């Protein structure tokens, strides 16, 4: 019997249950994947807590994993049983031995990328792809600000920025995280638990500030981020690790220098198979050429998902964390 993580009510990690599970047979355009590694992401905690609404309760959890195709629906032509695949979007339920999802959400893994690497990098790496290459196309020599630079998404952003010749200033909450972000390519770091971030950004940019600021911390850094964006620059608010940003007064964008703001999601960019494949090709290319190294900070068994989420929410993790079925 397969196992999965399920929750029947919202709350802390204690609401997660490890239960027997019998997945449905794949529909005509679906595929069943036997997960070999599963990605842990902050968004999983939003669905668990109720900040984001799952389609129904009880619900599975997780949207990132890698494994082998075990069964394909009658209309699926691009994938076959035995293919090595990975996914980062689609229905909740990746925290499971088996996951059924539309074939359009899957990419084949190239030789040279193993299941653990893929589960650690699909959602976070595709996110960095669209943020640095599509939401705003960063240019060599530019100086950008990226919050939570030692996290899962953060360490990939540090490396990707370095590969593009971009000077990434990363915020972090400890000297150890600063050292890790710098080892992964951050040009400079600011400890936002004790330093004045806008003042340091002014110093580091010779008074210019940044053409783009990437903020996934949310509530605690919103105001700080606005003060770090150069006139007519862009604030990309893409997460809520400290809580959601609410009640925004648009006039603040005028006061701070005719700023732009966007609130993007991965699925808003990887919303067709072609776009998903193009983004994944770029990500895998950087990994295979050695420009991006996948940093797996921690591994937990699938049964320990609650413990893994507790560590992520309490800022104990660095880099990517994976669950092993
Ligand atoms: N919109 C999208 O498409 C998209 C896609 C993927 C991820 N995201 C967002 O990107 C962010 C990073 O995701 P991730 O999975 O890689 O997580 P992560 O960065 O590994 O973990 C979150 C980090 O946020 C920082 N943080 C600041 N204030 C916090 C607080 N009050 N509580 C907890 N953490 C706090 C911590 O780093 P410090 O200790 O250094 O502060 C923590 O390690 C999340 O906000 C996630 O929702 C968005």
C-alpha cells in the first residue's frame, strides 16, 4: 500500500498525517509517477496553515517531485512507462509515494541530473528562471537586492545571478547564512536582523539603489524593499515567509519614485508545456555546465514531513530540503 501526507484541517505541522493511500488510475491525459524524491517548499506551509486555500479537505500536499513514470493515460503520447521525470506545478499531493498529475506538468530528466537534485531544484530553480529572466530581465553589471538569500530559492538565485554577471545583494538573518550566500555567488550580504537595509543598499550602490528588488519575505520587508528600489524600478513581491502584504496604499509607489510592483507566481509563467520545457532546459543547462550546484541542506523521510516543515518555518534550513519516500 502506498503512503502519503494528508491534512483534514488547517493548522501547524501537527495537522499533517502519514496515511495509507490508493491513488486513482490516471485519466486520459494524466500520468502516475512513483516519486523517488520530493521537494519541500514554503508554499506547502501556506496550504497547510490555510493562508492559501486547497481545493478541498482532506487534501494532499506538495507540488514538487521527481521519479519514474509508472502508468500513462490513453491520450498521453510524449511520455512512457519508465521515463525519468520531474514536476513543480499541478495538483497538490506530491508528498506521497505515488502522484497522479496531468502529463503537461512533467519534464523528462536529462542524463546527469538525479532524482534528488531534480526534486531540490525544479520548483525553486524554475522560479529563479522566471524571476531573473522574464519578470525582469537582469543585465550584466546591474546590482539587485534579493531577500532570504540563503534559502532554497535564494541560494539558486545567488548562483544564477553570478552566472549572468549580476551583482546580487542578499539579505540573511545570521553570519552563517551570510557566508553561505556569499559562497554561492552573492556579491554582498546584509544581515537584516541587525543592519539598516536601505542604508546599506545606498552605500553598496553609491546612492543609486536597485533597478529591481526580489522580496519573498513579505510583511516584514515590504517597506524596506520599497526604500531600496531606484526611481521607476520594480519591486517583485513573490512570497509571504513572514506573512502576507495587505492594505497597500498605491500612493506609496508615487512617493518612493514612480515605482512598479508585481506579484507573480510560477504557474503564471510555466503555464504551457512549451514554456515549462523551455524554462527547465535553461535550468538543467546551467546545472549540467556546473554553473549552478544544487545545495541539498537537509533530507527527511516522507513520514517526517511535519518535522521538515517545522524546520523550514523556523528558519533552521538553508538551501533546498527534500523528502524521501
Ligand atoms: N511566487 C512564486 O512563484 C514562488 C515560488 C517559489 C517560492 N516562492 C516564495 O519564495 C520564498 C522562499 O521559498 P523557499 O521554499 O526557498 O523557502 P526558504 O527561502 O528556504 O525559507 C524561507 C526563508 O525566509 C526567511 N524568513 C524571513 N522572515 C521569516 C519568517 N518570519 N519566518 C520564516 N522565514 C522567514 C528565512 O531566511 P532568513 O533566516 O535568512 O531570514 C527563511 O529561511 C517563500 O516566501 C516562497 O513562498 C514563491
